[in-house]
C-alpha cells in the first residue's frame, strides 16, 4: 500500500456520518472526531464509561459495531461504511 | 489418532517480545510451529504499533529497541513464507489442557474477525506460553470517571494512534513505567502536569548494583529524565493521586504526600486543576489464567504478582510447558526477548532427543536474563504498593468497575460476612464477577485479603474461558476431537 | 490450649452446615463449625440457587422441599432480601410432542402429590417468556419455584449463627474422630482437638470421607456439574426455564455426561445456564464437551443466547447420594455422629429444612417431618474397605 491511498474513512456514529483516519480504532474515532470520552452507560448507576485499560482487558469501552453488540472499542479498527452505535448520554 | 493437520510440534502463545523471540528460534531450529496471538499484528504490549495496513508513519519514533522488533518480526515473517511457521492472529486461546499432546481451544477475537464464530482445536507437543501482562490498578475515588486511564493504556493509545488521548495529563502510581508513559505523552505534544510516584525510591540505593548490571535500562532512564527536565515536568516522590474530581469527566486531581505506610498525610493535599487525562499504573499483572488451567507451579513474586516457576531452560513444572516474558515475573521487554529465545532454542533443540548445545548467543541471552531479573527484583522492592491505600477511599468509591461495588459494601462484607478472602468477597459482593473477571479490581481484592498465599491468588485466577466467548462459539466446533 | 466442648460440632460450612449451625444456635445449643477451607468454599459457592419443587419426584425429597419452602417463605421471610430470595416461578418447556406427552404424565403425578402446576399453551408461554424458542409445543408453569443467591445465603446464615453464639473455625480440616469406645466425643483437626456432644457431618460431597473417619460407609460422592455465566443483559429470561428432559436427568444415576439447560436470569443481569451432570470423581480438568452440550441446549431453548457471551464457566461437585435421598440424622452405627449431607443438586433449597429438623431432633423436640426416610441406617453397617473408591 502506498501512503495516502486510504487516508480517510467514513463511518456512522449513531447514524451521523463521521470522517476519520484509516487505522484509527473506534475508541480513538469517538474521542478524536467526536470529542467524546464516554459512550457506554453503567447498568446500575448510569455512569458514563469509555477507554480505561486501552488494550482489551477491562471491557469498559463496549460499543455496538455493525449490529454486533459488546465489542471493545479499543480493539475495533474503523472500516469504510462501518456503523457504530453507542449509548448516548447527556453531556 | 489425532489428525496431523492441527497438530504441531510447538505452539507459541503470544506475539509480544517473548513470543516473537520464541517463535523465531523454534522455527529457525526446524520445529513445526504455530504462533497464536490475540492481537491482529505482531508486537504485544511493548511493540504495539499503528495498523500496518493503513499507516505510513514509522513506528520507530515511539519505540525503544525497534530494531530488535523488526529483526524478530522479519525472522518470523520469513518462517511463515517458508512454510515453517503458521501464524494465527486475532485468535485467543481460551482454554488449554496439559497432556501429550497439549490441546488448545482457540476463539476468534470478534473485534477483528467478526465473521468467524467457531472454536478451533489445536494440539501441540510443546507449548511456549508468553501471554504478557496488563496494568495493575488500585481504586481511588473518581477512578471510574471518563478521562481516567491505565498508564499503559495511554501508552498503547499513543503508540497506535500517534496522538495523546489527553492534552494535560497527570500520571500516578509507582514504577519506572510512569516515566516511559510520560515521555510518550510529551513526545505526542501534550503536557504532563505532574507525575506522582508513591515510592520514595530509597529502596533502589542499596541495590544500585542491580541497575548497573543493565546499562540499557540506565540509558533509557537517563533519556526519560532528560526529556522530563526539558519539559519541566513536576515529578513527586512519595506522593499519590488520592482522588480524581469531575462530573462527567475527570477535570482535576487531588494529590497527597504519603507516610511510610502509604497513608495520605493531613495538610499535604494539593489540587491540580484543568486536567483532562489521568493515567494510573501500579506495575503490571501477568496474565495467569492459562498457567493456572495447565496446573503449573506458581508463586508470588517480589511485587506480589502471581507468577510461574520455571527452570533454567524456561520449562515450567508441567513437562513440555515453557513460559517466557512477564508471566515468569514482570521484568520488561529485554528480559522477555531473552527468555523467549532461550525457550525457543530449547524446544527446537530437544526435538532430536538430545540436549541442545549451548551457542554463544544462548549464553549471552542467559546472562541478559539473569541481569534483568536481578534488576527487576530491585525495581519491585523499590516500588512497593502503599499498604494503606484503602485509607484514600470514600464509602462511595467503586472497587469493582464492572459490577459497581462500592467500598462501603465491601467493608461490610469483610467485617460481617467473613469475606476476608477474594473468593468469599466475590460471592458476598460480586467483586470480580463482571466482564473483566476481576482483572481491574483483582489487586484491590488481593490486598484486602487476609492471606497472601499463592493458592488464594491462584483460585481467583482460575478463569475460564480466558476471554468472553459467545455461546454460538462454544456450541459450534466439536469441543474435543475423538482420538 | 484446650477449648471447651460444645453441644454440637459441625463439619462443613456450606449451605447445609451453615443452616444447621444457624438453627442449632438459635435453639440455644452451643455450636462450633469447622471447615477445611473458607466459609462456604465448597459446592455451595459453585452452584446455582434454584429452590425447585418442579423437579422433585414424590417421596422424602419432595416432602423436605415443601417443608423448606415453607421456611423460606415463612420463618425466614424477614431475611429474604439478604440472599436475594425471589419467588419467580419455573417453567418446563417441551419442544417435541413426545416430550410434551411425558411432561403431561409427570404433571399428573405431581398434582396428586400436591405440587402446584399449570399446563400452559404456546401463547401463554410466550406471554411469560417472550424470548423462548418458537419450537415450543407446550409448557408447564410452577408458581412455587424460587431462587436465592447461594453464596449470600451461606454467608448470612453463618453470620447469623455467629451472632447467635456459634464459633466458626476456617482452614481447619477434620482429620480424625475422637472416641471413647463406640461413642464419638469430638474431632481431631489440623488445628487441634475439639470435643462435642454431637458431631455433624455436613461435608457435602466429602461426606463419605468424613464418615470414613468414623469408620462408617455413607456413600455420598461428587457428581460434577458445569454452569455458564453470561454477560449482563437487560431482562430477557423472567422465570427459571428448563427443558422437559431435565427431570429425567435429575433422577438418573447415569455415570456419563448429561446436560439439559436450566436458564435463569439473576438480579445482577447475568444469565446462569446450567447444568451438566457427570460422575467423574473430583476431576478438575476441563470437559469441553459438557460446555458444548450445555451451550447447544441453551440456544435451542432461547435462540437469542447464540450471540450472548459467556464470561465464565465454573463447576461444582454435587453431593450425590445413590438413592437421591439426602442423609440426615443420627448414625445408629456410631453414637455421637450425625449426618447432614448428600443433598445432590438441591442442597441450597433443602438446607434450611435440614437445619431446622436437626435442631429440633437435637433439642428433643418432635421433628416437623419424619427423619426416618433420611436415616443413614439404610446403608450397610460395614465400614468402607481400605482403598475402595467412593462413588
Ligand atoms: C498496556 C501496556 C503497555 C506497555 N507499554 C510498555 C512500554 O511502553 N515500555 C515498556 O518497557 N513496557 C511496557 N509494558 C510492559 C510489557 O509488559 C513488557 O514491556 C513486554 O511487552 C512484555 O512482553 P511479553 O512478551 O511478556 O508480553 P506482551 O508484550 O504483553 O505480549 C503478550 C501477547 O500475548 C497475547 N496473549 C495473551 N494471552 C493470550 C491468549 N490467551 N491467547 C492468545 N494470545 C494471548 C497478547 O495479546 C499479547 O499480544 C506495557 C504493558 C502494558 C500492559
Ligand atoms: C452445578 C451445580 C448446580 C447446582 N444447582 C443447585 C440449585 O440450583 N439448587 C440447589 O438447591 N442446589 C444446587 N446444587 C447443589 C448444591 O450446590 C449442593 O447440594 C449444596 O451446595 C451442598 O451443600 P453442603 O453444605 O452440603 O456442601 P458444601 O457446600 O460442599 O460444603 C461442604 C463443606 O465441607 C467442608 N469439608 C469437607 N471435608 C472436610 C473436612 N474433612 N474437614 C473440614 N471441613 C470439611 C468443605 O470444605 C465444604 O466447605 C448445585 C450443584 C452444582 C454442582
Ligand atoms: S478500554 Fe479496556 S477493553 Fe477497551
């Protein structure tokens, strides 16, 4: 692959089109392109969670990708047309 | 009869520094080898780097020892092209059974292989297990706020994304790794507002000799210190991040000076405002579940971690099971490579039946291993966990992130339900029952336990499957081939 | 150092030992509990918490189940929240006409013995369990099936026993009996000797080993079972749901692997899926076939589970008694020794009834139900010969 060939990728986040760089993880896309630090709500206290361990161990960063729930956003790489669903919260 | 297609002479689990080294040596020695790794590309934690398919950036800028990596990676790549080694990326070994041969159940990692569902069974006469480690955590008030990450997680983010996940960062915990994370943050153009090292580092002094054994560490350390000085990064000893503040996200931290036991000294508290990222790291926890499943002898290392016993050739107490890297004691990447090479040569050399001759490279690796182990022991002693960290907690502080168990409930269970041991605590409070299966709260539960025996830690580490796996996968492929 | 003798010394701090301790302490007896491990660290922390009447055949076990149910809902109702007691009801689903027919036959017998059960049709089933398989042809609903959280149950019973005066000793293994002539006077342990009027064997699947220390044969041994725990989900399964074949499994003595799904939601959101049955001794090696069988059966019952992740699987050893009747009461072969073990797959549910009956018997009261059918007198008088494998 030559540099520049797949520089950007367009995905949807909760239905919105978002353009990001190829090679980004879903977590990085949410953080960098969407300025979101949290995209999951805890089930008892309803608190926001996002990246914590960053390497697939803590399962705090779960998102739904292309209809598949509970995937670790720190491990999924974005791909053209990917649909990402989060648990949107206020703030 | 076992089908030969899925049977290998050697299975290497993990493609970090240790696993890459082991696989390259095993394949070079002619062994029919399979390399299984949960990640999508080589590197493990230390050499984690940007997606090779889409990034044109040179990963070397973020790494020490990148030449060692490229050397190992191309050796493994060559072995793959030559048909001597099979590489299974994005594949997690969820269960392992000892025997001759060993049998491994492998699940596709759904984040990278969503289309794949079933389990695969592999057999191998020898296993070299190099599963590495993850960041060790202690709960503090506010550690569940968005914007708080594991220090290693920040490092991983920068190494893969080339950008810092926060612009004004406070790092807290213990160990030299905080310096390395800080260096990456600075290199990525962000600010480090403070580094809080809980130890006073006096533990290093009498053992200065260990540091002298490992000049590479000394050099790396000196580089970090120069970088931090250039950026005027405030570096505090015997001070900890004792609370993190913010509503929807972390915006400030309280730090405090600690007494010898790790209690926050009254009147020493300081608030650092306008922080958007907090990195916490208290060392590393070796991934022990497969070792426990396989029944190898384990013990508590100087840092309290549950690690596996190995002999001079990296063989565990289970014949045919070799271990290399952090799982034999947290000692960093250079030690991991040395151990991986020793194990790889050994398993390849034993194929003929005889004892493999010692090459000069092997002797060099054995010296390297010894020096780095000595260094690591000194490091662990110089960076103890603050004994009294529970004093920092408030009743509301969440101990178990997944199950949202507060400190109040934890204390009650310990006091009135005789739950002073991690398994009992788990039953009484759900600490450790969630998605991460106690990996994040495990150190806390372990510290609260009345016993520091290795057995207790081992009972907790008896996790199966090694990562969550869908029922479809479990139901799919035959669990055990008929033999 | 010599500790004073107690009225009762209980070997084992599982659900059964804890319940015996609680009721005895409450009845005013002085109680000491010894366990070789940690509180409730045996089978009672590696099981599920179904309190079922639906899987019981008529006979002593059903009587004990009904009696226990009365205690759960009556005398112990004030503690229900402590152990997450829920009267959620159970459903047995038949997915084939043939199993529906056997289910109907079973219902008839159960009704005759006073078990409350309604036959429900497919729309009725879908109303109770919207996510159940479309293959279902019919079902039975048992309003009396309940559930508790076994580890909380055991921990709180032990706490309440201690608060009523019981002494709890952990990491204390019983290694021998102290006798004078035939009479048991106490136990020797890894931490010293303890004397007692009555020694109670509540060692669960290790019941035979403990009995052997007293030289008697109580053929209770391990029957392994796996449970799968899913990721936490919003409520998807509302009752305890299982397949019609389950009843056959419970009653069988098959050595080989058997599995039929019992699927239940928990208050914490994970779904528990159990369970397999196999008699493999205290085998700790993984049996992937058991997991596979449970997974397949669970998906057949609830197809949505296919995409659900298992966070953990675990196994425990049910204290299996060859005639499926627990062993409760004084051992006529060894004065001073009582048993409270062998509850197999129902020891959580039956624990409280067992505890209360033993306390009544020890204090000389008339027991609420007859202990006769549970008596160890039914086993032969010989001690276990050296080296013989315990079933
Ligand atoms: C997040 C993080 C960042 C770190 N960054 C640095 C750093 O910048 N500098 C530094 O000096 N040290 C760092 N470390 C410390 C690190 O542990 C060592 O430097 C080094 O990576 C250890 O090498 P290893 O080969 O033992 O394990 P690792 O590098 O951890 O490699 C283990 C590999 O095994 C895989 N694996 C584990 N279990 C399984 C399984 N069951 N099935 C399949 N694959 C499996 C993992 O996915 C991983 O790829 C970091 C640690 C962590 C956790
Ligand atoms: C997979 C599975 C699912 C189950 N599901 C259910 C269910 O839904 N509902 C239900 O009611 N039941 C269920 N059961 C059955 C239930 O778990 C058991 O019947 C019950 O836990 C038995 O309790 P216990 O106190 O007799 O034994 P245990 O809990 O095993 O306690 C025995 C104790 O004795 C101690 N001990 C043994 N030997 C010695 C010694 N020499 N010295 C000192 N201490 C000793 C042990 O350490 C142990 O703590 C299930 C079991 C399994 C395995
Ligand atoms: S951040 Fe921990 S799993 Fe993704």
